[in-house]
């Protein structure tokens, strides 16, 4: 069973055929269902070795899927496929369910299968205060296994707030994935695990980046090993 007791590196991809190129460097795949036209077909025919974290990101949180019942139904079917070992759900989706797009059935299905649930918050414009980040993580942890915080700092202080929040939350016993997007925060993808972040993301190839400031998989894996970030215990 996939767990996040120690740091995990996810190779983000919309093409599961790329799994062999990620196998030696990543701990799992993040399959971006919203970035491909045939996500369920790919999942049903997957023969790779890496566990899969499914993400079906809506447009309002940086993804490509329209917010329709189909987004939920795709995720529900994905969770029935043995290769799928975790799911990402947006905090906003869980806290403000709409009758047509309610994701609570996906949450319930993941819990029934005892799958890890990443509850995510993305801010592509700014970095909320440290207090707000801590609040987001506490709220996310009520629903899932990992509280993911991805923000866009405008100053070094915003980066420090994210790292301090990660450290404080980890010391509390929460499981957090944190990263600062954009050029100013790109180094957090390497150092955040030192402060307790348990999940990082990288595209297999640079041109396939799904968020600002991402390193490609080979580069991030090498940097994490150099800094010893994959083996830190807090």
C-alpha cells in the first residue's frame, strides 16, 4: 500500500506509456487525467510498475477539466482500477459541494478502498499568510491523508512562511506536501522535504511541466539526493 510516512517523488504525466522512463527515479506517477482525452482507457490498459495518484484538476484550480458530473464519474471509475493507489481532491470541492459536481462520493470511495487522499489548495497569484496556510492544512487533513499547499510567493517572506508552516504542521503530526510555484519559489521543490513536506512533483520532461517553477524529474531527483532531502526525519 502506498503511504506518505516518508517523502515520495511523483512523476507528473498525462501519458501512462511514459512510466518506464520514470520508474528508476520516481516513487509514483501523478496521472493528470484532465490533460488527456482518454484517461480511463489509459488506466485500464496500464501495465507499469509504479503506483498511480489520479488527479482530474478543474479549470478553476489550474487544470483543464470543465466542472461537470463527468469529472466526478471519471474519478469514481478510476478508483475501481487496481493500479490506482491514491487520489487528489481539491479542498474547495470538498468544502463547497455542488449538487451536480459533488466530490464526496469520490472521497467516500477512496476511504472505502483505504486509499490515500491528497487534499489540495493551489494559489497561482499569491502566497497566503502562514496562519492561513496552517488553517488550509488543518481543514484538508480533516478529509484526507495529505494536505497539499501550492502557492505563488511574491517575496522571499512568502517562501519562508510556507516553509515555516510546513515545519510547524509536521511537528504537529500532520502530513503535508508543500511547494512554492514560480521562479522565486522553485528551490522549495528541493528544500521543502527538509522541513517536512512528504510529496513532490516533477514532469518527466521539462516541456511537460504542469506548474510554474517545476524541475524535470531527473534534475529534481538528483537535487533531492544531493541535499539528502529524501531521507530527512523530523
